[in-house]
C-alpha cells in the first residue's frame, strides 16, 4: 500500500476510535466542522494517531489542518523531516 | 450576521445551560464576609469552591500590610516594570519567594495565567519542544500556543507515555521542556513527580512544575509537590500563583539557572502589562510570611480535606484518586450536574460546576475546594446537604428509594 493510503487508513481508524462510531470520511471531510469534534476531541484523536503511526504530530502543526487531506499532507511532511 | 455570529453554537449551549437553573457563569454574590461565608440573593451561603486553601484573605496581618501599603504607596503602579520601574515591594517579594523556595531567581507576574503565558512562550523558542500533560490548565495551553516551539502532549499523569513521546523526538535538535502541575485543578490529583523526574533525567529534558494549587498545601514547608516528592533538585522551573493559598492575585516563576533574568527583557507578558499594585504585593508578602509562621494551617487544611473526602466517599460518590483540597464529584451527565449544583446553591452551599470540554474525559463535575478556615461543623453540614440532595436526585444510592426511578427523573 502506498504511504498515503496507510496514513489515511490510520486516520480513519483513529477518528473512529475517538468518536466510537463508524464514520463516512472523504479527503475533503473537515475534521472539526463535518465530524463535530471539539478542540479536546481533536487533540485526543491526534494522540491516538501518533501512537498508531509512532510519530509525533506537534499541536502547533495541527492548527493549519482543516481536512483529512490537509492532515495526510502534514504527516507526510513530518515523516519527510524525520528522515 | 455580525462579527458575533460565530458564537451562535456557544450561545445555544449557554442558553440551554441557563435554562436549567442558576447561571454558573454569572453568579453574583451580594457580599463575601469571610473566607468561608457570603450572601447570595439575601441568603447566607457557605463557600466551598474558592481555592482559598489557607483562608488568608481575611488574615488581619495581611490586611494591615495591604492597608499600610495603599496609604503610603498609592493604589497602583500605572504601568509595567520596564516602563515605570520596580517598586521596593516587587523586589522584596521576589527576594522573599526566592528565599522561601531556596532558588536563585524569582520573577513576579501580574497573574499566574500571565506567568504561564510568559514563561512557556519565551523559554521554549523556535526549534525547541514543549511536552505538556494532556490535562494541563488553560494557561498552559495558551502559553504554548503563544510561542514558536513544537508542542507535544502526553497522556495525563503517565510517565511511560511521556517517555515514549520524548523518545519519538529523541534525535531532533532543540531543547525539551516537560510541563506538569503539582495538583491538577479539576480532579485534585497529583502528578507522579518522582517518576516524571526520572524520565527527565534520562532524556535530558528540562522540567517545569506549576504549583498553583500545591503552594502552601503540599510539602513539609509548603513549597508544593516537588518538595513533598523530594525531587526539588530535578525541577528547573517552578511556576505559581498568589491567587489561591496566598489570597491575593499575581504569579511567579523561580529558577536556579544562571542568566534567568534575561527573561525580564524578552518575556512579553511580563514586559507589556502593568505590574502588581503595592497593596497586593504587601498582602502577598505577608501571606507568604504567615504560611511559614503558621504551619498548623496546612495541617488543618489536610484534616479538613480528609473529612470532606471521607464523608463524600462514604456516600458512594465518585471522587478523584487523591485526598487533596480539591475534591471533585463526578456526575453521571451535565444535566445531573447542573441540577445538583443549583439545588446546592438553593440550600446555601456554593461550589464549582465544571463541564466538558473544560474537564478531563468529558466528565461533569461538582468541584469543591476546602480551606483551612472551614470548621468541622461546616464540612459536616456540606456533606449532609450533599447527601440529602444526592439521594433526592438519585445520584447518591439509598436503601429505601428506587434509584432507577430517580435517575430517570433527573434525566427528564
Ligand atoms: C494550574 C494553574 N495554573 C495557573 C493558574 C492561573 O492562576 P491565576 O489565577 O493567578 O491567573 C491556575 C488557576 O486559575 C491554575 O489552576
């Protein structure tokens, strides 16, 4: 599987683990506006995702993220930086 | 549509909250008459949620010092210390704090909130890393947001999780600063500081402890959790507030690090706000003095906390894991919490209503804080009132009542 597909799958799983229900998610789904996650839920979701990917996703990098695609891009950049 | 349109979801939540009882955000006392008493709507109310841990707000010596200072030094400084200069009281307070904590450097801020804003946004710069507890106070979240460092969040009070997250950024350049609190303000639990200090040593990070709720409360001399846990040498920075055990307003940061004073010309929340007025400085200095002169206040505080905790625990209520002066009761849902809180007010007992998302794990809390100034009789009355209302609302189990029926009536 391509890296972005793996990231995407982990994002969906982490979101579902956070909200505890199955979700319909597309690349342009807005994490806060469309899924109804408040600021605390977003931070908890990111924490879950960090553990799945074994990667630190600093909170200051989340500020610019709105959609799932934004998040995939940010994570790819973080993985690139870590190399 | 105005600039305020974005607040309509918040307004809806707020309005629905208000509809269920008193407005917890607009509560207005007629008067406050002592550390533990006031009046509300013409009726006496017992204060059980004011963070006035040592009850020093009405200490005669503190009041005298404040009165003397306001008469001789005036009502305010009308500016910041870099603009209007340092008054002798500011310097004396810093010297006194440094001596009390056995630290080289002390810096006083206008509030504890600003101390966290200033210290966290300035100490850690671009390329540095802040590693904060997930349940950190708003001032810590805001402080890390104000700066340019990378912000990492670890699971509440979990040293292994902290270690794991530090390992993930092991090879990255920049300084690392771990940020924790002595007593957490929502559940009243202490950080596992000894274990966290061990992680700090192993990973070469710096460690900051916010002792806002533990100054004057924990430790043989009342310095806080670091003293109680015996790891003061591992703590690089101590942040705290005068607004709780010292009964006034203001914040501070202490350190041993050489060159720490450079923050006075780098830290914007220190530089660009008016300094504390002389009367506040004077009462705070005296409160610190009283804290040392009256160690029995701390013992009474402990005993009072134990009395309230045991009393509530025996009712079968769900409390935090540690017996500290912050004692929070977890309610089954926000509606039950609001109903309970409103009934307590009607019965003459004031404590704090804390609702998600301001609370950990989506909890709805009745948050009380105990004071050395409470009498055992006042605490007994509080427990009895909580028991009676709790039974009535079906939150406290009762042998002769159908719990499920009452639970349903609360939910309706
Ligand atoms: C942990 C913690 N830090 C800082 C503060 C801020 O203190 P202050 O009231 O002095 O702004 C508080 C209290 O509100 C707190 O609970």
